[in-house]
């Protein structure tokens, strides 16, 4: 039995969405790796997955994050198709 139990401390009025349990929590109940937040309202936390999807879609379609000069050129030096970067010399 642990002498001291490490507990995640949160503030009242902070809302989180637990990815592990799929629930909204007031104050962080679960570990940080398993939650989104904090959100200011319970409703906002309840829409956490939708908000994340919308943000991801916006980021994926943002032209500032795409390399416009990508022409299929493999800059790894892989000339033999093995993925090693070293050309075969026979």
C-alpha cells in the first residue's frame, strides 16, 4: 500500500473529457494522457471529440502546413528501392 497516493488536483469549474471512459468530468479525475481539457463548461467538454476533429481537419487543409514543392522526389538517397538509402553496387 502506498504511503502517499499521488492525486491529480483540479479546480472546481474546470471540465475535462476522459478519453478512456468517454465521460465528462469536473476537475481532472483521470491522468492527463487520457483526457482533453480543461474546458470552461460541461457542454464544451462534452463536445471535445467533435472540436478535436474540426481542429484536425482545419490543420490538415491549411496550406501553410503542406509542402507545395513535393513532387514525389525521394530525398532519402534510396536509389535501389530497398529503403536503406544505399545503392547496390554489383
